[in-house]
C-alpha cells in the first residue's frame, strides 16, 4: 500500500497555488518570468552564490521582451541579475541610452508603465533608472548638470534643498527609494530619513496575509534606508527568522528576496538561510534559470488527465480541493461559456464527485458544434478528445460518419489510429471503420522513429493492438526502444516525456502510455509499481 500511495502522491506536486486545479507538468520546465527570475537570482547572489546561466539567446530575447513590455525602467532593472549571470544580451549599452532618454527636465526619470506622475511614481522610476545605469557602468557618465539636477530634485523631497516640498510623513517605500537613489549618486542620506524606527512586529501573529506582506515591504524599505546611510538596521530577528524558516519553501520570490536581504543586513547567521538555498537549488533549471511554481495556472484539462491516470491505477478520485477549484471558476465572472470548456468542467465534476450525468453534458455531447458528427483526418483529434470528455461526463455519443483516407503517412496513420482509439474508449469498438486494420498499421507500430511524439506512437500501437495486432518480439523491441526511455521527470518518476526531441513532461502522453500498458495487461511495466510490488 505504501508504494501505491507514494506514486499517487506525486500528482500533489502539480497542484496550482493560484487556483487549486492541477497544472500541466511541462510548465515546470519553463523559466520564471523576468520579475520572478530577477528576484530569485538576486537572492542567490545575496547568499554568496555566483549564479550563472547558459540560457539560450531566444529565451533571453523572450524574457527581455516581456520585461520591457511591462516597464521600460523596472523591466530593465529586472534584467540586471540575468546580465550578471552571463546572459549578456539581456541588457547592454543601448539600454543606457534608452534610459537617459527617459529623464525629465526636472531631474526625475519617467516610466509610463507606472501610470501616474506623482512623486512616488517619479521616485520609483528614478531609482530603477539609476540602478540600471549603475549596473551598466554608465552612472559616472551622466553629464554633471544632469547629475546635479537629479540630486537637487531628490533633495527637494527630503527637505535638504531650496524649495523643499517634502511630505510631512514620507511613506517608507518612498523613503527607501529616495535613500537608495541618493546613495547611488553618492549623496548623503539626511538624518531625518534614518531616524524612524523599524516597523513594529509585536502584532505580527495577528496580521492578515496581505498585512504581513505590507509589513515585510516596509521593513525592507526601512533596511534600505539604514544601509544607504551606512547603518545596520535594527530589526527583530526573533520574529523575522521564523517567518523565513516557515515560508522559505512557499514565499513568492520577491518576498523571499526582501526577507533574506533584511536578515542578512541584520546579521542573521548563515544557517538561517539554508532552507532558502535548498528551495532555490531545487527550482533551478539546467540552464541556470529558475522555475516559478507561483505562476503555474491549473485548469480542468490538466485536472481531467490526472483523474484519468488515477482511474487507471484504481486510485481514489475523491478530491475536495479540486471540487472547490471548480466551484470557484464556475462562480467567477470571466468563466468561459464556450461548449468545449463547459463540457470539460462537467466531465471533471462527474469523475471527481460522482453522481448522475448532467443535462448540460447530454446536450453538449449531442451538439455537432461541440462533437463533430462527421470525422475526417483533419478533425479526428478534436472528435476523439471531445468523445473522451463525453465518456468521462457519462454522456452517450452517437457513432459519427467517417471519411476515408489512405494511412500512408505518419499524420494519416495517427488520424486513423485516433478514430479507432476514440471509438474503443467510448464503448463503440465494433464501429471501427473496416478500412482501419491491423495489417495497415503493423509496419507503423514497429517503427517508433516515424513519429514526432510519444503520444502519437502510443495511439498507433493501441489501435494496432485493438484490431488484433500481436505483442510479438519485434513489437516488444520497438516499444522498449520507442517508449521506455522517456519515462521519468524531475519529481514525477512515473510520468512520461513528450519525445520527438521534446523533453517536457506531459500528462496526455502519460495517459497514452499508461492506457497502452493497461491494454497490454501490464506486459511492458510502464505504469507505477502495484501495491506490495505485485
């Protein structure tokens, strides 16, 4: 029993923190976006690591594009750690010129993405601009008049220059940005900024999660102020160290970085940060970038495949969290009302909660706009996937009309196999068209190299077997060569990779392989080990 439950629990790794659905595992091999990437790499640097990346130029370009689309100044600031980690094309001399063009006559820098022209927005943009210029080694190249103008404007916010317009109580986030900008320009930080005490912590246990995040932001800003003035921040390590210990595995990267920075500045011992390094080491991809589980959005499609895999192993499909996710989506204002999405949700509810077949599912599975009533080689995949959803929803389907085509190319063979498998999975095996035969599929089943994906090859072998094809020595050799090497993904030892040059882990591919193995009565041993090893 222990071995079976351990195999079943691997799906827990795929629960989305965002919405409670399961997400597709190939997302785990995608690098985090530029902002999350930036804070993760900064955290590694903060902890004495020297993170390096070998990220492909196309991926760097994608990250850069996403960053600049979000913000012309903060986007460039996010790219600094990537540049320092070896991705030289993430940020270059042209960026210094672009940043300089964003300087207003008043001395501040304008980031249109911030959406306003308040002092707070100007401060944020100026801080980001100076960080980028400093990282590129161009801060000293600022013309003396521009440098003096920016310093004068900053001084006007602190009460240290003529025409001061400092607020009575400058918020900590603005004060932190101001202090850091002054420090970058080599200007002194006024004593008035450094005299505030650290944000309180005596009420931390009673705060809401949002209020705790705000308190951390304020404490980070307080720390930046003290550091800019050359002082050690006086923060309560007895409160913040347990927060780091308890949240090291789950905090968003930005909050993780802020907390690490605060405690490093406060003098916490190295041992405090061990859980952080463990997490970040576990999240790093082969190219040195990091994944970001907080960005993984689950959906009914991925959740249905998890439930199908559970069913193949006779594992329980009762899942209150999954039903709660479904309820939340169906109550939301932006839930899709398109037929395929409604059917997917109905199928997920049926396989997870049981009960009778809904009238909605019956209507959708009788609608030719949802489930084609004529199947061709072009729409065979759509028909098969929809038929499978109808079967999960408990709705019967009519046998469609079928076109005919010669199974003489990999694409046409896969389309024919898809028809055969779709009919078998919907309980209509006797309706497989007579022109789809084991003889027509045999040479394809014995040649996995002809297919661009493992899923397509598994479909062909399933159809070949359904039509009477034998599992002989030649087919066993082909299956061992074409499927077995693709088993196992990081943290997901029983799942299968896409194949055909794509190493991503995939639920649909795994379902195809497990279903084939079940159809072959476990002859290939591709499914998780049964309980008690039997």
